[in-house]
């Protein structure tokens, strides 16, 4: 049977809801189908937006993953080759279509008008009894599984399956011809491939799983530091200076090469051995664990923070599990929570200036915290909230240690102290979920 219609099923993950407010695409997936529902091609990649990544708790994409990804200007040819001559299809199509058009225009490329189809509307036409418009619930209604919601590739594949299921229900078969487009609710007229700009394909991609694997396999700067230190000897130097610097380095929950060099320099000056540094790192994680367990509850955000810190300090998962069990037992016996981790007291925060960047990811009493609520809590603790970063700012709080926001970049240039969101909540004495 001749096939004369193709679909480009698209899903994007974004930093927010509106390109007009400088929101950007951070992941795109395209599944190209022929008129019989057969998959012709699949494409997916993370996209570096060169700005804050937005609500990570929704799309589960971190700035660290995006640092490894191409920018949209790098992949515009790859994207347009997969859209050319096809019907643009998506669930709530205007959202995805608006973002793709915006990114293409940012890249300085003009594209022709093209037809589009919304699977959200198509699904309700196929079955008006569907109880929801959300992709996950609509797919569940049609017996379609989405392995990972808000993963562009999984969502695009699910949308492609939904498209085929709706066409079968409405037409009795998978086959779609030009004569069927009006009945399916396709808006616009097909535009031939020859009307689309011919742009070279870069072939660049960075899939989620690839970025995650590369990050996990990167040797940490702390592990390199430990390798440089001498083996144990009989000397027992004072560790306070080293731990104080370690605490400052870990405030933003990231260890850079420069920070590792500074730690190595201090360790060398103090005559700290490899074994002593390892012990200091383990003690730091142990102390932080006791802080988290002080109220008898280990929340999900506290668990994630502990795991991030133990990973940064090169503490093995097995050693951490043993330390955690010891800390939990000790905590049940003693109320004393003295730690080497230098969490500022409430009095020391009075008058300090603070600014926030990015979409905060923690919850307090079950509710995601808003920027307004967080700023109010900081004010109640005597801090002065600022909207912009200046050289006189005391703290910049970021939800993502690798934030690429303008505020974060300016804070790095000015040498402003950048602290991770979990550290902020510890500073102000608020327990997060």
C-alpha cells in the first residue's frame, strides 16, 4: 500500500512554560512515523540552554547533565531533517510546537508553515469518556505504558503509540492518506521537504542515560586529591583548618578542580596523610548524618543530600551504610549532635544578605516550597533578601550546584559564597521532606 503521509511525533522538556519569558528546550525527542504507523526514525538528545534548568523535580534533568549536551544551534539541522515534510504531532501540540519554533528562530533559521495534530484532542475524539487530558492518564486509558514520565524519548514513543491507537479506533486501520487529514483534525497544509531549509546534520546527541553514565564514571577530584597525599606516619596534625576549608568547599555541593587543589595545598602544609584525610571525610559525612537524624526522621531530600556528599568525598556506599547504622544507633542513645560541619547559627545569619536562583526543589510539610515562602523564611531569620547578585552579597542559594543561571555565573566571578539548597535549610533550622 502506498504511503503518502508521515508524522513527526515530538516531545520537549523545558525550563518553564513560555519561550517569551526566556524559557528554553532542555531535551527533545522526535519519532518519525509513516502513514501506516511504522517507526521510520527516532531521535533524542539533551540540549544545553545556557541558563538555569528550571524544575528539576519535574523533568529530573540536572545542570551537570546539560553541561555535556549540545546547544540547540548545534542540532538545528538534525531536528529540521526529522520535521521536514511531516505532520508535527504532539500531546498538547501548541506547547511543543511553540518551543521548537522559538528555538529554531533563535538559531537564525526560517522555516515554512507546517501542518500539526494534537493527540490530546485526537484521543478525546476517539474516546470522549477519557477522564483526563494528561498524557500519562490518557495512555493508561489506552493500555500504553510510559516507562519514565517526563523523559522526552519515552513520552514521544508513548505519544506515537497513542496516535496510532486513536487512528485505529477512528478509522478501523493504521493507514492514513491525505484524504483522512481533515477528519483527524490536522491543521494546516502539508509542506514538501523541498520547501524546508537544507541544513547539515551535526550528528551530535547526548541522551539522558549517556550523560548520567559519564557523570558517574568521572573520577572525583577528591579521589585524585587522596591519591596525591602521602601514606600514614606517626604525626597527628591539627585537622581544624582542613575541615573548615572542606566545609566551605562543600557548601555548594560541588568540588571543582580549583577547590581540590586548595584542599591539597592545605593538606600538604599541615602534613595531613591520606589516611587522615579519609578519616576526616568519613567523619564529615558521619556528622552530617547525625544532623539529619537529629529529629528522628530522615527525609528524602536529606537522604539525597547525604548521598551527594558521600559521593563527593569519595566515601563508598558500603562504608556509608555502616556509618549510617552507627550514627542512627548513637543518635538513639545520645541527644548531643555536636558536629565538625560548620552550620552557621541563627544569630550569625542576622543582617546577612542572601539571593536565590533557580527552581527550588525541596518540600516543607509535604508542600513544594515557593520562592516567596523561602524568602519569607530567610527574612524571619534576620537575613536581607536581595534580587540581584553584587560583590557585597553574602550568600547565593542555588537548587542545582551546576546552575548555569546568570546569577550563578556572576556569583562565581565575584567570589560570592554559593550554597546548595539543602545547606540553606540546615542554616535556618528548617526540616525538609
